[in-house]
C-alpha cells in the first residue's frame, strides 16, 4: 500500500513542542515554533518502522506554514533526524486530496483530507486516538 503520514500532530508532537517552547495555544505557533525542537509523537517511530518493514510505501505529507518559510526546510531536517529513511519521501502540500494512494493518516480535516480517494485515518479522533490504534486499523486493511 501507498501510505501518507502527516507530520505535525501525527509523528511530531506539535502540541507538546508548543508547550515546551512557551507558546500559547491560540498564538500563531507555525510562525514562531522551532521545528528542530519538536519531540516525536509517542509510538510514531515504531509504527512507521513496522509499516515500512511490512513492505508498504510510506511518505510524509505535511502542510508547511506560509508565514514561516524557514519551516519548510526545518520540517525536512526534522524528518532527516527522526525518520531518516523517509528524508527523500517528503511531500509538502496544502491539498492532500490530490495525493494518490491507499492510506492517509492526518490529524486535521481542512486540507482536503475528507476528499482523499483512499482511506483517511483521522489521527487522534474516533478509533485512531494513538499510534497503537491507528497501526492496528491500517493493518486491518490488508487482511
């Protein structure tokens, strides 16, 4: 399967990074946050490695902030550090409905996710509250 995984809030613990960097929830964190200091989401490394070892074609599909052009390269460097096998498999887009694949794991619904032609797993919601649940749900598609 071709699997796209969002970065912020899915493999990168954006909320924890905001707290650790002293940013308010209602501020414009994408303008000020230091992407190099965002921690990895619990369970993300193991889940991504599991998907790759099962032979799935995994990509990062992230939406970079317009107000912080430096974040575009910072996201790539963060992925290189924490998910080096995916460093050359990064897609930056504001239109995730244009992606062609089997699975999209994303924590938001305002960048075309509901119109993705494959199966969209709304991370952090419904039965995809964490990586353990989401990984189990993705694996159920192959049975």
